[in-house]
């Protein structure tokens, strides 16, 4: 790993002592994010996919001009994610959803803000009928990919036997000389009942449990557009993502976004109220459950909803809402209906 790319922070850890007893230490900080790109489609038809609305002759009149603007806008956000704490490097890895194919990801990573950091991507074409997939973008100077697989979402009811949707993209790699695995999800939409998202949460838990059984020390993050809030059954019950660190058992996970939503903010707005669907959830190995400040291995340091003024509508009926690419049949040249989320992981330098 190229140490030159790491942000070395000198901080004071008080460790329950007085200020005069505090010790100065050096740390490396890594940003890991998630962003729903809201329909990053190219202008060509993919055989077998229902992508017709995103063709030049389709209902959205999706032209080359609109596509290039979409790429520019998405790359701006992705390159700025994590820069509040890591102004020179941004995020080490970013999960994304609602991207059509590998070509879109190639075009995205060739945008100057991402190309300048040599961003790469991992992607496996999935079975979703609209053609939208999950992927992981990463900076190879900070995260090295070991293994990639796509675990399918399994419909269990007979009437759903011919349906297909996004699977769970599992990317194992190395960050800060540790085994880190990221599961990128996009659970069924709210057009379906909560049963289908609860099934998704339960299936992600099976994947998560199997990965931890293989390596109990793995630092594991589950991220994605869950189409549910932290307190909903798919997250709180089926995945076992707890609100408080003190409640996290060995088979559970920690969901820091529960209190964020309770404070009155979120990542997407519906009928004037915030939801927080875009979550990054952490395994017990990434938190200090004993209230210590032991950062000898990667641990959660902080988390944030990424906000910039340009991501919001400035006027009109929807002032304060996210500025979308298009809405109501009108091209707005915006970004997404979702805001990104970021967690910062910290590790003491030896």
C-alpha cells in the first residue's frame, strides 16, 4: 500500500484521563461510502433488459448530451465524498446502485475527478429486469480487491418464480493491511410489500454470517439502498442491525443511522418527510463494544450524510428536496433522489 496516499492525523485520545495526560498519536483514516446513482443508463439497448425509457427515442429522450451530463454530475459527487475529513484522497471505496452496466462504470471512472485518483470498479451483471445493478468503485492505492461474487436474491413464493432482481455484490479485499469485506445491496422497492425487503435482510444476514464464519476477524460492512429505514423489520430484526453499540451481540451488526434519522434528517425525502434508506452497517469487529478507545485495528470513527448545496433544489414547490436528474418528465440536469452516506474508519499507525 502506498503510504503517501494515507492521511496521517495527529490527534489526542483522552482515554478517560485528564488533558495533561493525553497522548499524541498518529492515525490513518479511510472513507467508505455509498451512493444511489439514480438510473445511470447509457443510450444503447441492452438485450433482454427493459431499458427502453433510457434510449434517445424513449420516454425520457435519453440522449448523449444527457448521458454525458449525468456522468459529469455523478463523478463530481463521488470524487467529493469523504473529502470533509480526507480532502486529498476522498473515499477508499464507494458502493453504488442503479447503474446499468460495465460500460457506464468505465465511462464514469474515466471522468477526470475519478480518473485523477485512478478509481477502478468491480461489477457483475445481474438479472434485474430493468438492467440496474450494484457495483463498487475503489481507489487501488487504499483498497485491494481479493475476490468478488454476486449472491442472488432468492424469491421464495411460487408466484414470484419468474421474477428477478438485484443480488448482493460481495467484495473481499485488503484495507489498512486488514481483511475487509463489503456487501453492496439494493433491496426491493417500496412498490413491493415489506415482506420482500425482510426476505432481503434475512438473506444478507446469511451471507454475512457465512463470511464471518470463514474469518471471524473480517471487518465487514453491509451497505446499500435498503428501501427501508433503520428501524424497519428488514434492518432491525432480519439483519439484526442494532441502534446502540451496547446492544450489539456477536451475531448482530451496528447501524449508526438510526439516531441520524431520529434527529430529523435523512437521505431522501417523500411528501416532505425524510427517510434514510442509504445505510452502511458495520460488523462487531468494526466497533469498540467495551467502550475502549482501542484503534489498533480498523474501527468506526464517525459517519455522515454527504451534503452539498448543489445537491438540493433551491426554489419552487420542491425547494429543499434533492435535485434529481429529471422529475415529472422534465430534465433538471441534477444528481439523484438520494444523498450519499460515508463512514470513516480509523487505525493507529505503528
